[in-house]
């Protein structure tokens, strides 16, 4: 069983109201049991919603208290929302005994190799990915396929 970013499966849950459906992801998951999840929508944020960038560091730094998740334009602090969504993802892995997640690259929640920090793409992981990895879940990205 695999936890998967819902947007990769075709669900229109992105901040801009679109999906990020990936035929490559769908093909890789064929025959596998899938738990779709969007941490940001799960946290209660709407669709669409303002885009958010990490600020002051990446997902690991957020959990250490050194970085925040801020709306790109208005600079509204969404850190607690994103952390709530990450905890929801972790709870889903525990509930279903999931040890592997396939998440969307570059997202401030789901990124696993690169994320936007203060408007610049840099190495690092999103808030959900950082929590899942800290708890022993293997996180792969759609770009690993
Ligand atoms: S939070 Fe994750 S699942 Fe939700 S839209 Fe962003 S990348 Fe997709």
C-alpha cells in the first residue's frame, strides 16, 4: 500500500484548483493499493488557495522551529496549517501500515528533493515529507520514476 499525493492521481486539489495528473505515476501504481491524500486540503485549506513558499529553510527547519510556510504575496503564516496536514499524512500511514509514499516534487508540503524557499528552488524537502521521513516512511517523488 502506498500513500500518494492526491494531485498526482488527477484530483484537482492544487493551490490553483488544478490537478497534476501523471500518467507515469498511474502506470507505476497499477495493481497497488493506494491511499490518496492532499495534506494541504486535509488541513482545511480551500481550493483554490494562495501559493505558499517556505521561508527561512525547508521542511526539516520548519519542524525545528527555524522556518515558516508563508503565503507568497500576503505573507500570511500557514505553518500550522501545513503541519496539521503533515500530521494527517503521518496518521494515514500508521492507520494503514504504510511504509512508502509517492509525493509531488517541489511542493512546500510534498516535495522530497527540491522545494521553493523564498521564491527560489533549492535542495530540501517539504513539511509533510520531512515529518514522514523522520518517522521512518520512505518518500519517493514523481520525478524518481
Ligand atoms: S499538498 Fe501535495 S497533494 Fe496537495 S496539491 Fe500540493 S503537492 Fe498535491
